[in-house]
C-alpha cells in the first residue's frame, strides 16, 4: 500500500513530500482531523463559487459549468466528512482557522494577475490535499478511513488539474509557468512553517 501511495503522488509537482509517519501520527486522533477536513471542503466549495461569480465565463465557454461542478464535488465531500465525523461522536466547531491556506492566499496579487494567482493557489491547495489524502489512505489501519481518503485522492487530483489548466488558458504560458514555479517553492516553505497537529495541512511533526 505504501509503495502504491508513493507512485500516486510521484506525478505531483510539489517541492516537498509528506512521510508516512505524518499520516500515522495524524490518525491517532481522527476526530480533530475530520473536523479540520470538513472545513477544508467547505472552504473549497466556497472558493469555487467565488471564482464563478467574480470571474464569469465571458473569457471562454465552460467557466461557470466548471466552477459549479467543482463546488458540487466539494460540497459532496463535505457531506461525507460530516457523516463520518458524527458517526464517530464528533461535532463541527463554530470557529476554525487554516493558517496554511491563509498564508497561500497572501501570495495573490491584485489587479490583472489576480485571477491567475487565485487559480494557482487553488491548484496548490488541491495538489497538497491530494498528497496528504494518499498518505492518510496508506497510513490508516481503520479500513473505512483508508478507503475514504483513497477515493478522495482521484477527485482532488482532477480539481488540481482543472485549476492549473484554467490558469494556463487565461495567462501567457511562459508567465504562468514562471509564477507557478514561484508558488510551488513558496508552498513548500509555508507548509514547513506550519505548527504540528492533527490537521490536513499541518507541519510534519504531528503531535496527537
């Protein structure tokens, strides 16, 4: 299983890799991990809807359909996470912070490049989530959680590719590629600075 995970994440262009020990430690206490995951899916659905309304499809056909499709997928994932959480005796918090995503969003430039940066940040979050889901799937001894995270990997991989493809459609390829490489390097630094804890985008030294 671990070898299969390494093969899955090998194609992701991330500048750092998450060891299997992170997944094992994060799953020691799955309730706060599921709470964090639920808010991650909620924010992902909201992000797609914001992109749909702020930048509608006057540039090219399919913009609205693509964003509503992503939002629908993320809302379905949210419902799945909440069902898992409640079956295990957990409840959602009223307040939740995601310092990883907040730090990435600070990379977004205003004005003309904003939409490209928003799409690239969205792609980054999806790519890292893919990697973390694959690691969790491999690390989980709980068969339900393992199957759940394994199934999510493919969906989030598709979202990552969609956001990246849209960014290349909107901006000049050379400029977008250079910006993408800058953001990949920044993402690795941001992740390395995260505090430990049972969260999808926590630092590597997870403390149960």
